[in-house]
């Protein structure tokens, strides 16, 4: 696949254009830089500068600041199938006691690519990426269910991935 930029901003911060790390406001130029990088994470700073009206050096400084502040990450997004991970699943987890301690334990597992605390039928939703069904069974049965506080799990095995993007922009 291609490189993407993941720009993380919580829903309550979208309207005020604040970063998630301390409330500094993102101006229109920074938002435009993020959008340029989301289109192509390898786009040259000179091309971004031309698109947003800044010099290459100014874009380089802004990008570094956005990275340092944790506003965005520049990452290579792979297709799990092409790199040997043939089984993915979303696992709903119900917890007894402290949800955060269970979330922290799951976050430490390399197979758990996405861990989110939720409201609703599950306390946690966890995306698992595994090599095959045996690996998935071992992760769920022997490791996730063994975490203190895990009451129950429900697995949703992916049959086919139809869409995976990180292009929600800066709306």
C-alpha cells in the first residue's frame, strides 16, 4: 500500500481546531499541510509549500512541530495479507473492575493493533491481526481471556476487508 498520515483529533476538538496535546490551535495552513500529507505521505516539502503558500523550510518546520506535538504521525500502512497476516478480527471485551488496566494489558500485546474503550455492549473493542486461525485462537483464548478482569469476549472475524483509509481529513 502507500504511506498515509494519521492525523488524530478528537470529535470535541474538531470544531475548535485544537490539537489533542495541550490546546494549541491549528491554523488553516497547518490543516492544509496535514491534508497534503494525507493525500501522499511522501509528498516533497517543496510541493506542499507551493500548495499552501510557504517555503520548503517553513513546511519542514511545521511538519516537525506537528509530529513533535503528537498531532499526526507519518506511517506506512500495509495490507496485512501481503505481509503474512491472513487473519484479522475485531473482539468485543466485557470487563469486571477497572477497564483501563485491562486496556493497558491488551495494548501491550503486539497482535492488538487497535484498543478503544467504548460505551455500549462492550467495554473495549480490540482489533487483532494474526498469522492464521491457530494464532487468533491462541491470542483470544490463552492471552486475552487470561487477562485479570476480562469477563467475556465476542469475536468478529474479518472475511474480507473492503475499505481501510486514514483520510478523514481535518474536518
